[in-house]
C-alpha cells in the first residue's frame, strides 16, 4: 500500500536535508514525498528541488500561509489514501512508517497512529524521551493533558484529514484544536504507541513569545470545547502564563522542556538512537548529495 509523506518547510535549510534523508532511510519504500514550501527566504527550496527522484514532488507558490494551511494543502495534493506527517527540522526512525502502517492496516477501528518521541538538541544529542501506549483517548484526558499526541508523528487515513481540516486562523497549537474538536465530535479514533520512532528537535523551542501565544489560543479552545470544565481550565491557563512570565524573567524557560521529558538514562535507547542516526546519515539521496 503506497502512502504520502508530507513535509511543509519554512527557512529550514539547516535541517531539511536530514529530514528528507530520514524519509529515504525508511524500511518501507512504497511512498511519495510532498515537500511544500511556505515562502522560505533561505536555501530550503533549492535543497528540496535538488532531489532527483520521481517519488518526490516539490510545491512552492512564494507565499507564507503558515502551517495549518500547508497541512490542509498536503491532504489535497496527496495521491494516496494514507498520509504521514513530519516537520522539516526533525528526523524519524527508519522503521517508523513500517511499524505505524502495520498497526493502522491491522485495526479498522482506528484512523490515526502516533508514536513516542525522543527529544533531541539541534546537534542530535538526546534530551529525553516521552510517550505512552494508549488506544482510548477521551476529551477529558485531552483537556487536562493527561495524554499527549505527538502531532508530527501522526500517520492517518486521508479521509479522516479531509473531514477534519486544520483551523487556518490559528498560528500555533493547531494540533491541539484538532484533537479537541474531533474528540468532542467522537471522531478521534487514534492509537498511540510508546515506541520512540520520532526524533524531535526541541532545543530552543520553548520561547516566552511562543508559549504566551499558545496559552492564549489554549484559552480560546477551552471556552469552545471544555463545557463544565471551562472556568477551571481557563484559570489554570492564566496561571501557567504567569509562571512562564516569571521563568522568562530569570531566563529559566528551558526548565519546561526538561520537565516535559523522562530524564532516565537508557543505554539501550541511546544505542538504538545512535544506530538510527548513523543509518540516516549514510543514506544516499540522488541530487541532494551532489547539491550539498
């Protein structure tokens, strides 16, 4: 069964080649790769266009429409009935697509599969890991964040994305809105696996500006979806905004990232991660290797 892998990118020249190479390193090879430019002003588009492989399609309209719009466009452009997400500054384990697709194909009661994540620095050093096995996620769990879904690790049915579009008015936290909306509509049939198959560059990702906007959007979502829990959750969100403000004053925002991940050192995990990175780095990509 062929699938579509979609990567939207914006000024990702430092990391885009790694992301692309990790697609080519997949043990599952029956895919097309859609690379969609969101108005980059660096060399990202040239990197994407350098690839000489019929499975790769590059789209660019010169506009900066933001992530939600580009994700909706990928769904429209996709040739195949299964779509996999990925961000342009991340990497994925060579077995990611094979494992997720097997789960999706073997369970007709689900539409989506997400994985655990290894949080890494920009230089590919492990910060920590997070993830859990879960196949029955409720709106309550999502509202109180008892369960997390790694957005960029999602693989799912095109039909699901067609009936559940991203809200293009949101500049951040589009995924959280999507999970809450679909859970409220009883259309979030997802299985999460603990296996850390997605490698997420998070160094410097937690900024005061980004978190402040995320919490603002979060409050809008609580007012819209939380029902009887609305007041409690909105108040909690305001308290988080205050805490982030204080942490920012003392230049301690990174503490949030550290606390998000398990810090327990796992030598087996480190060994598997380093093996996967080596495989990715040594995977040839025609055209890209010449360009770089």
